[in-house]
C-alpha cells in the first residue's frame, strides 16, 4: 500500500506541474508554438540512453552514479539512464519531453537548459547544506534516472503560472506544487517532492531577476 501511495502522489505532483505549464503557456496556443529544440535534444538523449542500455549490457555499470565508483561524468550520464523498467522509462521520457517543451516556451531555451542542469547538480548539494541528507545515496534505485531533474524543472512551470495568472484557482494550483512536494518529503521521504520545492524556489529567483532586469528597459522606453 505504501508503494502505491508513493507512486500515486509522485504522479499527481507531475500532473499538477504539467497543468501549471499548460495554464501558463495557454492550451489553445500550443499548435502555433515553435519546435522546442532544447526539449527535443534532452528527450533524444534520454531515448539514446535507453537504447544504449538495451544494446550494451555494461551501460549502467559504466554510466550510473554509484558513489562507490569513480568518474566525474557519472552525475551527468546517469540522468539519461533509466532503472524503473519499461513503464518507468516510458514515464520518465514522456514527462521529460512534456515538461521541457513547456519550460522552453515559458523560459526560453538557454534558461530551460540551465534549470535542467541545476536539477542535476543542486539538489544533493542543497540537501547537504540544509542537513536533509546523509550523504550520497547507497540505494541502487537512485543511481540513475531523469525524474529528479525533470521534477526540478517541472516545478519552475508552477512558479511561471503564479507569475502569469490572476485567477485564484490557478494560483492555488501553482502554490500546491511546492506544498504537496514538502508534504511528500516529510511524510514519505519522497525525493521528488523535495526537488520540486528546490525547483520552485529557483524559478522564483529567476522570475525576480528577470523582472528586475526588464523593468529598467521598460521604464527607459516610456
């Protein structure tokens, strides 16, 4: 029962983030949007990682992020390996494609790539800084997978919705993402929830900086 609830809340959080992105972008505007090439590239890397796993039996051992093994590249290559079976890999790739596309339409390609990179590098360091982790994970299930970086990026969609909307319903949806993420971490020790909180916070910082930078240019043009 615990595993079912864990999976259900993890999926619910993703659905909320995707709906936040759709609300911020505008569901009716999707067909007219340009091809999100950063999203295409990230998705292609994830698909390529799975293809490599299927054709090379040593791929996981060479590219996962096992703390007992050396290799600076592992923190990056492990993101594009999947360890949740066929269903888990399909879910991770599909959600990465959707979240990255929405993020690129909202934030632009360079910032989307920067957020995704932050989702790879920041959570473990923040855990250590805040005393929320006991060092590198020793659970093999955490040595690979794109879900952490995807949930981090997805939370920025919720922040973007908060910045775009004026409706109470959408504001509640946006704020529910970090709230549910925090509850998931506290009650389930679900890392997806904690990285969503981190992603929402970084999105807020980026939004504030963007507004501050654009405001003088707007004032100068008046």
